[in-house]
């Protein structure tokens, strides 16, 4: 069997809110499992509303948080076997891109210093001349150049340009996977698709997979190979993007897809959930049942398992939507 690129296996993260005595526990990520095959690179989008646990899941994959349950394996290295994964190799294999490029770069350092730092510190380039060449080539791949970037500070670039430079920096290590947590959320609407579309080209050119995290379905719609829907910490649907978009099986994904509009449209305000109450995280039956138009007594008694529905698709629902094959 081919080695998986990434395996997320029954992963949960529980936060304690408030004091040790009176505090409550909140399951921000709840028993999430999915995997990405190695070999052909893919873009897997994880979609879900604000607060559903996307960043917490990213942080666990980036080893910034330890899972409270479950385990993550990347290229055969199990995270819980701490000795097993050389930290330097991990930095080369997995690269993050964060939401706000203005927080990625400091006001006091030139932007190119980040690129040189990555190229020289991680041993990718042996000397400055090699670094110049690699950095320039990589900046060209994202539509910029070293000439344009050199010696300039963060304030001399737009958010979109800074995010392109962040992507170039991530590519310098020739990573196997880039974890992009809402990389265009802080970018002008008109530039969002340019950047997300870039992922498609870079996937082929650099043979790198992307985990693209977004609350903005319209951007995921056009670039994803696979889609995973998160709802209140739990994965509720997973599968090839086209099949899910054409025929969502979970009523929640259906609700989201019906609202997938044109590029740049925001999440439909009418679908915004009220702030999540701690008690709602503790629902032991189907978490979507309180909002689901199809919920039955069964849905209010037990939590459905993730079940296979063919075509590589999985759905966590007792009554997945049936679509005619027309
Ligand atoms: N360090 C933390 N301590 C306590 N609660 C947290 C922490 N990080 C995130 N949360 C909570 O976990 C839930 C999921 O957060 P997050 O993963 O940031 O969601 P998303 O990225 O989908 O918006 C939210 O209710 C958030 O308030
Ligand atoms: Mg987030």
C-alpha cells in the first residue's frame, strides 16, 4: 500500500475555559480523521464557519498543539513518536502560510531577509549566490522577482503581494505539503482568486499538496481536488470536490453549497450561526440536528458514524441526501 502523505487519525483537542475548579471543557476539534495520499499532489480544502475548529486542527498538524486524543502521521512519521521526526526535516516537509501577512513580517526587517533566512538557515542553499538564484526563481513562480522585493519593507507591499512572498518563502524548502490557514481572508476581494488559483499552478510545478483552510466556499469551489466540511469541531463530509459540490450528501454541506455564489461573495449572513455555547459543543447526538430540516428522533439520540457512500465519499449523517443520477 502506498505511504500516505498525511494521516489524521481520530484527533481531538479539548480546551479548558475558565478556572481549574469552575472552568468548563470545550472540544474544539472532535474525533477528526482524514488522509491525503502521497504521489499525485492534491488540494484538500477544509471548509467551515468561524469557530468550527479549523485553526486548531491546523495547529495540531503543524505540531503547535498536541492532540488530546488521536494521532497524526506525516510521511510515515507518527507525531506521538517524538524521536521519530527530525525537527529540521519536519520544517522542510511542512510549511505554513498564515491568515494575516501583516503579522507574518515585522516592520523592522526587510521582507527579503525572511527569504534568505529560510534559504540559508535550513541548509537549502550553501551560499548567498545560490540563495539569490533560488529566491529569484521562486519569487517568479508567484509572479514577483528578487529585484522587486530586495531591500523593501512590509509597508511597501500590498497584502496580496505579501501573501505571494509568504507563499514563495514556503516553497523554498520544497515542502511536501503547505498548510494554508485562511490565506486570503485578509486580502482584497479582487485579489483573492488570483492567489488561490496560484495554488493550482504551484501544485503541479512544485509537486506540493495544499491543505487549504477557508470559511469562504466560493474560493474553495474552483481549486479543490477534495473537500472536507467541518461543523462544530467534527468532520461531517469528505470526498472529491466535484462530487460533493454537485451532490452534497450532508444537509449542512447542501446548505453551504446552495449559498456558493460567485467569486468573492461572502458567506451568506443568513447562515451565520449564533456564537457557540459551550454546552453545544457537548452535544452527544448529531451536532447538526438542532438546525437540520430532515432531523428525526434518531438524530437526536445518537451521533452518526462517518459512513462510506461510494466514489471515495464519506458522510456523518443518518439520512444522507439522495440525488438522482440525472
Ligand atoms: N487556545 C485556546 N484556548 C481556548 N479556546 C480556544 C483556543 N483556541 C481556540 N479556542 C476555541 O476553539 C474553538 C475553535 O477555534 P478555531 O480553531 O480558532 O476555529 P476557526 O479557525 O474555525 O475559526 C473556538 O470556540 C475558539 O474560541
Ligand atoms: Mg481560524
